[in-house]
């Protein structure tokens, strides 16, 4: 699928980018694998970690459309992972978040159309479903733009799609590394005792993107079926003897996250491993369009009134599940 292809990853020095590069180099023989990001130090470290002849490194910002167009010359596939992602940071710096997550998304779309890219997958977040914070709102806007971009393809052989998933275990700035750093202090700060989150590993995130690249018809949002965890169980898994100190919800936080709202469910189909939110097409009836995507993905409509929330999930990580995943995904030497 990726053999002899030129692939560019925006924000490629991040946790996802590094996992995607490692998987791609181990399974495929890409012509070029381009990391596009702003951080020269992280690029240097990545060059040292992946001394492969297919690797290329471009310093650039998704806010810079001209630089994107130059970087995308000859590129077949784009994975758009660049974003400002920290909820409190986005609340305090809204204009900067909009410049990267919304205007940057428009630049990526325009540059892909100009450069003749064939496949584009944008990474999204559960916070884009019914958003209450600026980060989620900018990602919802980005999602809508990538879905609509498929309508602008014209005669071009290009497909735009989105993958949406929850918290990535052990990613930079996430709660697990933070709790691990605090676990010997005698207490862990808990924002709300009822809080739940979806959980996905980096490897699962990469597999979802590869699945979308292979199966996307264009305009879909792919949502994986993944488990939830309770924040109190996470604290018990990492530091069972520590006090759980309630500090209150931060600005822009939800108690439970959603990946598919009840409104989205009207246009959602289900497969064995995924949900797919189907785009509406102005030139087709709703029923005809849903049938086309059902056949393309071998799926079936979800039940009426369906919603996919971390609080109502049917799959849950136990305390021992969380410990095992921390050892597998974050810290092989972890023990309690």
C-alpha cells in the first residue's frame, strides 16, 4: 500500500509521527517519507533515531502555505497530524490555536489540491464531537473542512478523510506520564471523580490511519471501537496508596468525552472494528448516499438514538489492564 509512495506527515516529530514512521519503515518500502514540522531539535533527534535512506526532514509550519506547497511537490499521501492540542493552552491562546488548527488545515487542503496529492488523512480528536472548548471547536472546524474538501476534488484522483480517536496512552502532555512523575508524592490530583476517557495506543492509532488510507471512499470520519477508563482507576493503577486529591475540572474539560453524538449517529455506519460517519452529498439523497458507503465499508446503520460516549461505553479497562498497557506502551519497567 505504501511501497514506492512519497508520504508527508505534518507535525511528524510528535508521538504519532514517530510511531507512524517506525511502522511504515518496518512494513513497507516507501520512496520518500517526509517529516514536516517546526522543531529542528526534534527533527535532529528523529534523524538519529531513523537513519533510513527514504527519510526526509522539512522545517516548516502549516501556517505557511507557500512552504507547504514546496514540500508537497511529488507527494502521494499526506497525514495531517500537526495541531495545537493542549486544552488549557488553547483556552488561553485562542488566536494561536485557530491559526494552526483551522487556517493551517485550510493551507494543507489547498496545498494538497495544488500539488496533486492522492490521499489525505487528517487526525482528529474526541473533543471535536459536541465541543465545549476551543481546541475541540477548532478540530471540529478542521474536520468539516477536510470532509468538504472531497467535494472540491473535481477530476483529481484525491480523497480526503478524517480519523477521530481518544486519548493516546503515554503521548506527550497526556495524563499518564504526569501521574507517573507524581506517584511518589503521596497524592495525585483528580479533576473529577466521575471522569472517564477513551483510550487508544499509538500502535492502534497508526493502524486506524493505515485502514483509512486503504479503505476510504472520501469524506468519511473513521472512529475506532476502543475501551474507556475511569480517571480514578488510572490513579489506582499507577499509585494505589496515593491520596486522590480532587482539584476541580479545568477550563474546557468534560466529565465524559464523545466520539459520535446522537446527531452524528443518523449518518453513521458500524463495522466489526470501526464506526464510520458518512458525509452528506448535496447531489444524492440521504438514503442513496448511506447505501453507497454501507456497501463500500461492508457496514450497517447504527441503532436509532445511538451515541458513542466514554461514560456509556461497553468496553472498560480494569486497573490491571491499565498497568499492563503502561508496561507495554509507556514504561516497560513500571511496577507498583
